[in-house]
C-alpha cells in the first residue's frame, strides 16, 4: 500500500511534466500565418480571405490577381473558371475542370485530389500551364499551404 501511495504523486508529477513539455513544443511549432504567407501577409485559410488576397489582389511579389484572366468582365473567363467575387465559390468547390477530364477543381477535405493545387504547383500531368500563365511570379509555398489548409478543413464558403 505504501508503494502505491508513493507512485501516485510520481505519476501526477510525470503527467504534469509531460503536459508542460508538450505545450512548449506546440508553442515552438506554431508559426504565425503572416510569417508563411509571404507577399499576402493577411491571408487566412478561409474562402473570403483567399478570394480577397489571392483571387482579387496583385500581391507584393507582383503576381497578378487571378481575376485578371479568370473573370467575365469584358471577356470569357480562362478555362471557363470565373473567379469574380459573387460566383467564385460556385465555380470551384465540387466543380469538374473543363481542362482535364475527371479532375475536380476543389474537393472539400481532400487537397490531394483538388486540381486547383496541381495547377498552382505545376504538377506533372496538368493540362495547359502552371498558374498564373504569365510564367510567374507564382504563389509561394506558404500561400499554397494556406489554400491547402482551407481545402483540408472542408473548403467552407466562409
């Protein structure tokens, strides 16, 4: 019985130490989104932020806003994908790509099968060119990670 009483406080101390270590490790790995978003420091993993900071804005690196080609303002949108503010979500999530048979532009919860990421990364097997077609500057790894996170968390229209 005395051994059990001695072990109980030791277990409690061990658990406390493990919790403190886990919290310290988690805090050290928690990068601010602004630190990885590069030329779009206000970018968040929400659709409204991606719409504003990526689709509609030329960023600090000089990458052109996506809506310069993917909009029906004065033209037919490139690839049939209209990213104008009021129709962009409906043209992305769960929509089959017109360029590549069987590819879905954004598969909610599944970035690995979301063709938009393939186009942004220039993955082998895409139809056409890496986006933007101007040859760059391209989205940074951080910007793409934030878009990937939005897709992973369900690609909500938030």
